[in-house]
């Protein structure tokens, strides 16, 4: 697996919560691999008001990385990330707390795409929270260059209709054959096939409505009932399917 970007077209369907849920279960589903969640929402980080709200140590985050002269290295990227567990099997690159801080980040995102691809060969998969489409400082390069692009919607017309137009535009700007999928949070009365047809994507992955777990997870909760929750059980299936859609990059073997 390599780079998977998550975005939305309208409202707040659950991009950040879904990305964090996938990150939480990643090493369980993909033993031996680690995961890095890049917090690229230019509107302001949903993680810094959530699981990272206890504070971020000095010297970490995208704004620190932006001050480093390109080309960036894997070590520089990892060095700016917060580890969520002692083994650093799950990491987050903290984003911006204020949209004004997103303005100068364009070249940094471009530089990070190549680094992110390099991480895959070192056993680290990358998820990117791109936030809502159309922001003035949208990190567009993740939308065009991610190996898998997931558009997050709810199972209602208010989020599916704007997403349909967005999927068309996103697909036109991506290499032919590269995957765009839907992620539906709380499908409501609709089947995955119905939402896939409405969105114009070949596949929709599903996460259930699970308010209690969504809240607990974003408050930094782990283990116990959270691990057994409907949300994290479905998140494991989504990671499994995403891994099938985006094959692993073979590790670079020194000769
Ligand atoms: N699977 C879920 N079940 C129930 N509630 C959820 C789920 N996922 C997210 N939510 C809730 O939906 C709301 C929005 O979630 P979140 O912040 O993740 O959305 P977002 O798409 O990242 O929004 P924004 O565009 O503002 O960044 C939050 O109240 C969150 O708890
Ligand atoms: Mg968000």
C-alpha cells in the first residue's frame, strides 16, 4: 500500500474521524507495517482539537517541515511526527491550527508526495486528511497523486449530490485507471451499490454510525470496548479492502 487520501465535498461527513479510526486499527490489520496520518486539512486540524489536543511538542508538525529546505527526506518527515504508541506503529504529522498557516504549504505538500511514496517501501503506509474540497489553500497534489482517493459522504442526498460532481472533476484530474472510491459514514437506507452508482465510483466502503465510539476515539480513548466497537470493526474491513485496492510497493533490497 502507499498513499490514500480522504476528502469530502460538503458538510462534515466524518473525514477526520474516519481517517483516525483507520489509523487506529492499521497495525492490527497490516501486521509488520506502520501507518502515518498526514493532517493536511487547510481549514484547520481536526486532530489538534481531538486526539492531539493535549499539545504537540515543539519541533513537530507540518509548519516545522515547511521551514526545511527541499528535497525532504524520510527521516525529516518522521522526525516531525507524533507517535501514538511506543513502537511508533501509528504516527501523525500534525497540521495547522489556523487556515492562515496553510497558505505557504503548497510547495511542502508537493515535496511530501515523493517522500510519502518512499515511505511505503520502508513499511509505512500513508493516510492523508485533505479536509473539504475547494478550500483556498487546498493541498491539491494529494488529490491528484494519491494512489487511492476516498471521497467521504453520509448516506443522504445533501452530501452525496455535491460529492457526485466533485468525483467527476477529481477523476478527470487523476491518471487513467487510478482508483477513486467512496466512503459512506452511516449509509442510512441506501445500499453501497446505490451510493456507488449515485457517486459515480466503482466501489463504496462503509463505516457505521457509531456516535459513542466516534466521540471516544477523538477524545483519545483506546482499547477495551472501543476496540470491539462497530466503528473499529468496520474500520478493519475498510483497511483490508484498501490494501487490496492498492498493492504494496516492494521493499527496496540492497544488493
Ligand atoms: N462513524 C461515525 N459515527 C457517528 N458520528 C460520527 C462518525 N464519524 C464522525 N462522526 C461525527 O461527525 C462529526 C464530524 O466529524 P469529523 O470532524 O470527523 O468530520 P469532517 O468531515 O472531518 O469535518 P470537517 O470538514 O469540519 O473537517 C463529529 O461530531 C463526529 O463525532
Ligand atoms: Mg476534518
